[in-house]
C-alpha cells in the first residue's frame, strides 16, 4: 500500500455507511420549499373534483338531483353511483376482502360518506357545484355501539346475503363480519380456572386517526392519444395501487403509471384505496383531462382511515408469587361501515396475537369479533404494524392490573415473566417465532437510568403528603416493556390482495463509480434516500453521497409492497443489502480478472478487492465499475447492475423499555410529563440520528393518542372531532423533551441485523403514558379507566375516587 | 364573478394580478404564482403549514382573502435563502434533523424566522410558545426547537462579530 492510500478508518468514514448519523439528503429540497407533493402537481387543463358527502350516518338515498349543479359556472360533470355502475366501479374491493361503495348506492352508512363527485374547472367552482347538488335522504336508525350492533334487528349492510359466509368465514349476525381465533381456548380456560390469582379487565383502545399533516389526494391523467393513465397520489403502496387500478379499470397494467411523489406523512392513512382516487381516475377517463382530488381536513378525519376502536376483554392468571400461567382475550372490533382494514389478507385482526407481549406465557387464546357500525371504514395501522399497538396496550394494561391484584411492584412482575435471552428463538403460545431479544438487560438499564427505586420512594412520600393535605398533585410512573412484530412479511403467509409481501431493490453502478438504487417502498418522511444509501454504501464500498435512492414511480422502480408496518428496513432494506451483495459478487470476478488472479484470491476490504496477502494490489469499486463498462471480460456480461426481490424468512421483533414520569393535578385534571425515558432495541442501527427522530415523533403521536386524541361520535353518528379544533394534535408547547437510549440485539435472519423502529415509539408510548395516569391513582384504588386521558377524564377519575373531598 | 385587481410584493418581486374576491391567499400563491412552498394542512388556521410573512408578521395564508393582502409585502420560504446561500434556519433544520416529511417545514421555518426577529435570544420555553401555532406530526418538536435555538445562537454570534 503506498502513502497515497487513505487509512482503512478514513475509507470507512468516507462511505457514511451503517451506524453513521448522516445528514439527510432530502432536506435541501424540503427546507427550501421545493418538495413536490401531490397538491403541487399542476398539469395543463387540469380539473378539480370534490365530493358531496352524507350529513347522515345511516340513511336511504331516495334521489340525487344534479341539474342545478350542472348550471354552476365551471362545473363540467357530476358523477353518481348510477354513472359508475356501467363501469362496475360504483363499488370497489377493500383490502380486507369486503367491498365498499365508491359513491352511495341506494344508502349511506356513515357521516361523510361519498355521495356524488363534482368535476369543475377549479376548486372553487367544484365547491359551488357540491353545494348545488340536491340529495333526498330518508333517515334510518343509527348504530354506533358495536355491542348493540350484534343484538339489533337493524341491518346495516343490506348488500350482503343473509347467512352467507364473509371473507373470513361464517358471520353469526347480520352486523357481524368475522370471528378470528388463535391459541387453545380450552387449555387457557383451564389454566385460568386453576390459577391462584386471576385479573380480569375490559381494556378499550379508542378510535383515533393518523392525521398526517398532508391529507390524501390524487391527480389522474388519462392520455387518450397513447392510452396511458398516470396517477400521482398519496400512496404508501404505489405498486399495489397500480395493480388494483388495472384490475378495476381493465386498463392493462403496463399502461398505468402510478407515482407517489413526496408524501407529507402517512402513518397508515395512505395505505388504503379511497373513493377519491377512483373518482379522479374515472373523471379523467370521462373528460379526457387531468383531474385533481385533494381532501380537506374534515374529509380526512371523517372518511379516510380511522385506527383502533378495539374493546379488549382480558383475563390473566398467575401464581401467588407472580408467575403468569395464562392469558385470555376477546376483542369486539368496531370496523365501521365497510371492512376496509389494511391487514395482510390472512390476518383480519392483523398481528394482534402478539398480545402475549414480552412475556413467557405458557398458554393463551385470542378471539376477535369484527362488527359493522355506522362509522367510517378504515382500521389502518396508525404508526403500527397491523394491530400491534392494540396488542401492546392490552398486555401492558393487563400486567398492571395483575400487579394490583397481586399487590406486587409492576416492574418486578414484568422482570419475573420476561422471555429469557437464552429462550430465543422463542415460539409464543399464539404461534409467533420471536427471532431475538434481551429483555432483562434493557429493562435493568431502563430502571437504573431513571432511578426507579428513588421514584417509587418519592411517589410513596407524595401519596402521604396528599393524604395530609399538603399537595394536590400525584405522581405517576408509567412502565412499558413492549415487543413489536414488524417487517411483513414472509410470502408464505403474508399478502395484500394476493400480492406477496416481499420487497425489492434494483441497483445500477455508473461507469464513474457512483450509483442509483430504486426500491419498491416509498418514504413519507422516514428518510429512505438517506438511510438506504447507507446500507448500500457499507455493502458495495461506494460512498452514500454518491448513491441516489429513488422510490415511488412504478415505471422505474421494481415492484414492492410499499412502506407501512415498519416493513421498509426489514424487507426493502434486506433487498438492498442482498442486491448489493450480488454487485459485489460480480465485482469480485472483475477485480480478479483485472488483477490477474483467481476469483478466490481476492478479498473485500471496505471499498475494494485486494489480493490476499498482497494488500498493495487492489482494485477499488470505482475502478471495477469503470472496467465493467469498458473492457471485454471473458465470461462476464458488461455493466454492473443487480436486482433483488427479498422474501423475508420471518418477521423481526424490535422491543423497548419506556418509562414515563407524570405529575397529575387532581383538581384540574391537567398533567405534566416530568420525564420520559425511551430505550429502543431495533437491532443494527443504520442512522442513529434518524432513529432518534423517529422515536421523538412516534412518542409525540403516542402522547396525543393517550392524552386527548380521538374520533368521537354522538349517538346519531355525528363526528364530534372533525377539525383540528377538536381533534388533538400536540403543539410544541404541550410536547415534552424525551431521553432516548438503546441496546442492540441484531436480528439473526436479517442480512444486516436491522429490525425497524418507526412504529415502536407509538406502540410502546401509548401504554407508557396511560400507565402513568393509572399508576398515579393506584394508591387510591384505580384499576382501569379509558383513554384518551384528557383533562376532563382525569378530573372525573379523581372525582369518582372521592379525591375532591 | 368579477375579479379584483391587486398588487403584491412576493419575495421581493412586484406582482399584479386578478383574483376572485373569495380567493384565499394560499391558493393565489400556490396556483397563480406557483409559490408552492407554503402548504395546506387544515384550512382552519390550526396547523400553520401555510404560514407566510406579511408586512413583518406571521400569517396563516389559508384564512386570508387575497384581496385583504392587497399592497402587502409577502415573504415565503422561497424568499428566505437561495440554493447558494441558505438561510441560517434552513441550515440549522438540516443540521439538527428538524424535519422529516417536510410538509410543515416551510411554514415552520418561516414562522421561526419571524420569531427570531421578534425575540433574537429566546429561551427554550419561549421558542416552544412562539412556535405553538405550527403543527408537526413527525418530529415531536424536540429537534425543531433545537434547530431554532442553534440558529438563534449562530445569528447572534454573527451579529456580535459584525459589531
């Protein structure tokens, strides 16, 4: 090696690869206002579409009169179900095997449902047209309670054949969707029946909404000259949208180009296919002009993609000294008017059966009844991997309730029941194979970091001071140890509308040694352009700064299932590493040829192949790339490209330990987060800066959900929280600072050991905040209260416990 | 509907245009003038994605008629820095990971710019209070606050060096 060669350390640093807090390449555009979001797409002659929506939650549509609307200047068309019916597009399939009205076909089933689509020259004319459409409704009785739905004679879905099976088996009532079960119920009942201690509780995880700052929208442009349809949209899964668009419209898939441009946050809201997308496409086909549809905020909160709404009845049993012996859970799941949950096909309750959590529970059962009500459809994974947030909240509440029943410290109860490090890979009672974990180490680190013993002592003193009348504030210590299941998923059991949940990466190395890689995923703020380049840099020895990452254009990117459920790093990240390894394998042959040695006589060293035992003889990746384009190499094709479609062998199982310390004012119901400590173990860490940012953001969404955010309905199905005045999004003023920490337990089956992190803070954060509230009142007899813990509810809790004198 | 003639100064350039009396400033900016940095997030003044600077004040342009802005001097994110010379805040947001999806960022930086004019040396509490009209769904604000504090320190240091 001559003196000009940089040191190995310098060469590694130059890559900006794995483990580097590399600054984001996306930011130059975004900080200068040069992002390109769907509403920024502007095409010549573009029209605007807007919906007439139902003011009623349940009503028959007797007549729709569009005559006056058509007289409004600028209005070109008004579409109703009658117009879509000849195209068979008045209904559309949902991701959950149900079907959903695109436009009201004879009746409406939730407030805000799409009734007619007005197409006009600009958005103001479209809004005028919406005002002028006359719809005659006949009100029907409204059902907003899922328990009532299963008892009433009122039939919500008259389109479904009575007594016929649904997509997931028999329906036991006309408002029932499915019963989905896992585990051994008889053995679980027996274990609970024989147990020394049993705790029972109804745990409700209320209905909420992902509410990204950018609402949903699309621009459809049918070019009748060349027969190509282009759709820009807020799509978290653009390739699946293309396939669905082709199946629904009959346009061949090669003639459809779907583009997800920059997306202003998704959090699950942008996984589904919505009537607005369908109507924009139809309107463009009908008019021959581009048509834009953009939701306003009220439409977003009322109609696209609610999350949660799970009533979870739990029983957990243990020995007197706190060893858990069984867990039973029955969920009544309110799915709204159509079953449009965004789950892998075979999992109508998502991965809810991760609800045994971090604990070694010998026997368990879970049953989920899906129910129709007069609420919006959705059931998306709001920063969550398919009902994992519900599962984590359930088990972390049940542990707390069991601790109360046992009279035991909740931290000690957790530690006593954690799956031990040596038990991994661990098969849970509900059938998951946890790939790796080291819960005790994380837990001990967390408890020590916050001085848990000191906090408990302070809390006990506070309770005494409160009883003596010296303070009106209580102290809550919210504990959570969560286990996530992400990275859906193995094609053998995970698909969306029949598409296996693999993901992909295609790499091209340019002659001068820089590269472009395209993936089947799509960033919505996660920073893929930054982090995927880092994965690749470490694999192929080209600096991340010399690698362009592209996603979201189905004409150029390889097919993939998109970004949600923390699947991008576990699946597309793995594809990136695997494609990189293919590049390296070919590069090895080229290097050996150039160095005139046998393939096996060279070895990889950061950014080059060197001759074994002769480090001064090497070819850098840049030299190899150049040679691949300008030399005839016997037995090797020209060029340096690779593609990988990665089918993960298993999910990944990130975990974490969160502790929230909260002050609660008993008289006002106000709270103050004094400290929030978040330890995450997401396996190999690609970019610590980005991970920390993900944790801050996810925790703030968790704060919102736990402490105030909900989609609430009144008894006649009016949405009470349809604007940002009523729907709680925390500001910088309400949001605390967080302390982040980590342990690192790599996934044994992932090529680089990474597990995904985006959703962990939401999954673990909600129980941590909620447990803090509950814990503050534990000394006064509180077992369970429902989220969100807004000021009124906390005040009411204190009041009901007799703390107001 | 009869249109109204208005004049605006947008990022230093004089503009003359015809607007509907009911046209909102955010639509005039985005659709007539192709100034697409400010975004629409709620249309009710809550989220601040549409924040622009009008005659020295932070204004949510989604709830202001363009005719009300007649004669105004408007600065948007596009007017704060150039690709060759970024504003200190634009650099600080990148340096401290003060953004993720980028949708709130133009409004956030435009508001922060005005905040630091109003209070060049704010405490963390003052930043949190002064930025409370701009919502972010991705970052949890911690790094936004950090970015603004860092930008303030840098601007103050530059100011001192100049004096």
